[in-house]
């Protein structure tokens, strides 16, 4: 059985932020992604392929068996018809444009999509949904935790029965229907987009995951690639990528 090719979206990394670089290339940039994403895909049996923005979205998805939308900057609020709030300052409109095209193309040819953090928000806005631009801290609880190790599972998430997510997580879900996750997001879904079903909630009611009612699209706010070992969500992505096969 051939290992499926999983495309992973990338972010811009400025060469000037890498430390000492030779004069003359300090204005260059890289496209990159945290190694955790690639290791999670490889660990589940897939072959990770980082996607640069220099390719045509419609062309690249036809070469892939599955798509992984990685985390990163906030989606530009004007994409969902709002002005940015003061807490939403990190935007990359070119990344938005590229990834919106990528998601649309992937849905059209029906390859599976796993969307993480920013990726979850991208999927929602592509489908016409809206976002909460900044989640306030409530009673000392914040959805954006920077003090603990990235693998630390900070809070419980309630998972809907009879959902792709529930099946994907398997025994990770306890008898009460909860799973413990890490948390590194300051935004969240407000109104779900067309064809998206809410399938997970934080204790404060924040939407933590949605999935498509028609396609193999699973979107979560937490970072399963950072959890210890291979998170079962990646097993779902690889399994679905093999089942679907490349168009």
C-alpha cells in the first residue's frame, strides 16, 4: 500500500528573524511549518509535503491524497465582513487568499481535510462563517496558554456523539464524552459556515471543533500534532486519504 501524500500549508518566516544571516539575504523569506505537523503525518503513515504559495492551489490538490491546514496568523477580519479589533493584529492577506483557494479546490475534488487552529477558522470563513476575534480571559482561564509545555492537555472538550470526530478520537474520549486537549488560540468560531456542524465545545461554551456534513473535513481549535505520540486524529486523516485515493 502506497503511503498517502499529505499537503501541509506553510507560513512566511523572515530571514532576518533567524539570527545572524549573510548581508544581502536579510530581506529574504522562507516558507515553513513546525516540525510537529510533519512528524505527526509521518508517524501516522503518511508522507508530508509542505506547500509553498508559489504553486496554483487547483494544480497542487490534484497531486495530493489529503490536506492539512496548519496554524498561524489570524484570518483577516474583512474576510468575514468585520473590522479588526485591537487584539487582532497579525494578519497575512496573501496567505488567506492562497489557503482559501486551496480549501475550495480540495473540497471540490473531495480529498480529506484536517484543519488545525487557524486552519479551523479558515475552513469556517471559506464556508461563509464568522469568527470571535478575541476570547476574553474568564475567571483566570485563557484559551491561549504559553507557560506550559505544548503537549500539556489543559482543559476538557465535550465531543458530540455520532460525529466523525468522536469516531476519530476513539478511546481518547472518556465515559462522559470528553477529551483533554492543549490550547493555543485567542480566536474561535462564532457562527458556523454552511454545511458545518459543531462537534466539540470547551467548558465555557467556546466552539472547539466543526466538521462537514457532506465532505471529509474535520476542523479543530487545539493542536493535536503537539500531543505526545501520534494523535488518533492523524490516523483518521491518513485512513481517509488512503480510502479516497488521489483523483
